[in-house]
C-alpha cells in the first residue's frame, strides 16, 4: 500500500510524541521567569550608567553591539558551539572570565541551571561547570538544534541587559522594545559572519566593558551583582 | 479648554507606610481648587488607597483611579508601565482640561525608578522612622528622583534619629538636587512641594 502525505505525518507525529518540542523548551529556559537569577547581573552596565557614560538608547545600542561583535558574547558563541559538538572545554570557558565577578556569574548561573535540570527536568549535569557549558549540554540532550539555541541565548542575553537599562537609566519601555527589534537583525548579522569561528578564535577586544565590570566590584552602592 | 501640552504627570514613590497617600491627599487639598487634577493610585492586591482618597473627599470620585499591580509594584511604574499608561489615557480622555496627574506607586524599595514614558517628574518619599541610615544607602530612588521628601520629622526624638545628621546625609546623597523635610499629616512642607511642582513642572 502506498503511503499518503497524511500517513507520513501521522508516523512522524507518533515518533515525536516522546520528544518534547525544542522550541517550547527554549521558550521556558530563556524566559525571564526561568529561575537562574539572570536579572541580577548588569554586565558592567550599572557602573557605566552610574558614571554617566550610558544615558540613552543610542549609548545602550552601541554598548550591546560591541558586546556582541567584540565582547564576551562572541566568545560565548564559540564556546556554545564547541561544547555542542563534543569539546570538553569547561576549564577554558571559566579561564576566559575577564574579572572575578564575571567568573562568579558563570559559576552561579551554571549552578542554578544545573539544580533546575536535576530537580525538575530529570537531567543530571556535571558539577562546577559554567552556564554556557551546562546549557549547551542540556540542549544536546533535548534534541535542540544549535541554530535555535544560539538565537535564543543571544536574544535573551541582550534583552536582559536592555531591561537593566530600562530600569536603571531609566529608559522608556518603547525605547527598550526598539532596541530588541534592532537586535533581531544584529544577531542575524553576527551569526552570518561568525559561522567559521572556532576555538582558536576566542578572545575579546571590548575593553570598556571589562574595565567597568571590574570598576563595578568597588561601587559603594550597588543594585546588580556585576 | 483643552490642555494642548497634556497634563504634567508626577510619580510619587516610596516605601509602604512612608506617607505617599498622605502627600497625595495634602497636594489635592492644596491644589485642586486652583488646577484641574487627577490621581492614579497603584496598590498591591487592593484599591484601599484610592478608596481612602475617595472617602477623604479630596477630589471628586471620578478623578481618582485605583490600579491593582499584583505582586510587582515596581514593574508597573518602571519596565512595564502599560497598565498605568492606560489609566493616564483614560483620565486624559475623561478630562481634556487636565493639568496635573499624580501617580502614586504601590510601595517601593530604594531601587525604584519611574519610567520616563509614564511621568515627567518624580517625588520619592522616605520617613524618619525608617531609620537614619536610609539616605546613606544612596540608591537610585534617593539619588535620582527630582525631589526627595523626608516625612515624619516630628517622630525623630522618639526613634533616636539625629535630624541634623540625617539632613547632612541627605544633602550629600542628593548632590545638589532638591529635598524637603516635613510632616505630611500636619501639612508641614506641602507648600514647598507644591511650589516645586509649579516651578519645575510649569503648571
């Protein structure tokens, strides 16, 4: 008997029933209500805002574009991809932290993510690993495509920092959303030009971000952790 | 007459119990016979503050609107102020001549800021009974609000607060920005606060 298109779809659907939909999983992991404490980190922005270096939407856009194209997000892209294809590079990831608090951020968010995976998602991940390492391993486990993972990762990271600026500068929600829309295209542009990057390309040249992340460690009144 | 610039929108923030509603009440009594004004009162879980203002009859009932914010009072005035923007639009449509809207928050910590999309000026309130160390914490609410009001000055002797020292700390934290020490319940300081609104807000 010849199979029709509908028969094939039913067969695929039955097989898929055991697999959770990757996009639904990503929506949960990268929602702002996912409890890994991502709201608590400003990635140096608090120090820049308090120092009057970042005052409006254009300043924020410039900072976040530099973070994406030249800063730690470029490294995160390489790390996520490398872990995804099986490289065991957790030590290298942790060693790439440019300051003490960045190191704490990597470990603490990794610990929170690992605890949720163990308590609620029936997935045990290796101890003392960075957030990037954990999330890439978990994505593999749940059959999430790398292309989807990286887009959710970068967009939520950027959105989160935009939200820091909306709250701390403060900036209007309208400007916050204009920036989110802008970064849909910027992230695509970054991905288009970065697909050949490998572990030998790690490194950053985003000095203002690193310096202000270090300055943040000694602010006399702080809202955010980094 | 329609107000072509739209009403001046003033955010009143501050911890629970610091006297935000008392300030709102006093400002209404002081200004409502001179200008067309309305109040939007944010509250967690209830609309008690709005109902209090209605019972106190400081404004006609239709000029007071309560907004329930659930568990997130800061969110509703800061990063997602949509429900408050709707309330502002409603008031503007109802009263085209509106010159002033007071937007009272539902109780904040010192990290609170108002969205620049929602308000033109912010008043942040602390009170002496919270302790003398509050201004030394120098958080955004203390440092960045357009006017800082220190309420319940008359309680200082009862809570071991040295008011001169507290004023020194406030002065340092404000770094040149204005502040008022007063007692909202006794109308002490209201004149200065409404002068500030009239001069800075252009009403």
